[in-house]
C-alpha cells in the first residue's frame, strides 16, 4: 500500500468536510454546493477538502474517463477562489490499474492523518445515500466520518429520502431517522458533468462557460479535453 498523501489543512477545530467525486470536469455546482453545505452545517471555519476519485467500484467495466492528472489540475482551478479549501489527491496517488478506490479505505487514511478525535464529515448526494448499503463496509464508513446528505432528484426531502432508504431493507428505523437528520437545506443543483462534457464535445464553449470556472474551461480547451467525446 502506498504512503498516505499529506493533507493540506490547518490543524484545529471545527474539522474537515470531504467532497469526493470524479470531477470530470468539476463544475460550479461542486464548489457552490460544498460551500452552501458548510454554511448550512454552521461550520464556517471547517475546511472543504476535495478528493478526486481514483477508480470507482461502481464503474467497473466502464471506459476510463479523463486521466487523473487532468482532473486534479481542473479541480485545483475550480476551487482556487474558495476559502479554506484544498485538494487531497490520495485516491489517485494510490490508484492501481483496475483496482477500485473504496471510500472506507480513503477514510481510514484520513483518520491516520487527523486522528480519531477531529470531526470529519463527507458530502454525499441523496441518490448515493439511497444505495449506500451497497458500499464497502457502510457501517464502518459512518463510524469513521459523519455523512452530510445533499438533496438530489427524487430525494429532495427527508420524507422522500426515508422512503427510499426503507425500501432497501438494510437500515433500521433508527438508522433511517439518523439519515434523514443528515439532510441539509441547500438548493438542488441541476447541472451535471455529463451535460458539460456534451457541450464541450460539441464546441459549445459559451454555453459551457455558464457552468465552469474560467480556469477550468481554459484548461479543458488548452488540452483538448472532451473534444469529440461524450
């Protein structure tokens, strides 16, 4: 196992909020929702730590996306103006060919850096929360860090989220109530990376600019990313 990548945050309270994702490409919604969640949690001083994914265990057999070094470079540009934020590249640094990056292992490595007492949270879309029972060691994940759920799609309310979790048959009623309490009151973001990739692949840069930081758009164009692709 590769050494843990250093984590660039200022020591002390009130902890860190991990924002994981493929970021292919990172759009304005990624930074805006993370900042909105931080405010909603009342953790103005917490650090937002963006974690570009290595290889998702849920995308086995799917053609690889944009190479990791490009995604990391774009994330750095996307969050450059976001206060108290950093990019942690541990998942891509430890990536091995064909080996998925499990979130539970990422959190174990976070804890090895920050200790057991420092508050650690992570953002998760409500759609992902509904399938959380399929993640590797889901209960250990929740023991390592607290989930903060962002409204998304058909799970934009606590009641909708609770119904979807109940349908999984995995969680107890107490578990479901805890999940519902983790839903933060932020707006539902309609933009998706797949939509942005489509615009870029068609050369519709003016339209893509609505969703991308200028630095991200400039980088994608400079390196010919998404050209002719979906």
